[in-house]
C-alpha cells in the first residue's frame, strides 16, 4: 500500500531553491498537490529545512521530509491547485512535455495548416 495521499505527476523542470538566504538550482522530478521530489546539488538540504521554490511566477514552499545526497522530498506548506500541478508536470506516456499552453496550463489546440504557414 502506498503512503502517498495524492497522485504524483512526472516533471523535469529546473526551479530556483532558496534556503536560509542561499539560492541554488534544482530539478523538480515529480509534483503532487501536497509535495514534490527534487534533484539537488550534493548535500544542499537537510531534513526539516524550509525550502522556497520558484519557477517563473509560480512560488511554493515546504519542509524537507527526507533526503539523500542528491535528492529531497518536500511536503508543501499549502496544497497546490490541481491546475498548477498539471502545469508543472507532464504525462510521460504521451511524450513531449513542452506543449504550448494557455495561462491556466491547458494545452492549446493545433492551428489549421493554412494558419500555421501564415504565422511562421
């Protein structure tokens, strides 16, 4: 039986991390409403550290609940909205994680062939 409360969505986004006034970049590998998995530079985080994450205009914060040399699991202070989780992640069974989306994270429809040639 899984201990996770919420489904995790795959991700591979670089995010800015801030802990106790120091910043570094990490890779967000998966995300859910309640937490995430980060790949971090060696030994940058300790259990119970408060981490502030930033990806563009999206900001979230949480507590490190486990870690090893290169990975850390965070529990968010406030649950993320499902639309934010979908925006931050992708479905690896579908393929390309970089699809154009609107400001709510919804994938935009393809333009008709004639319109695509006119714009680009």
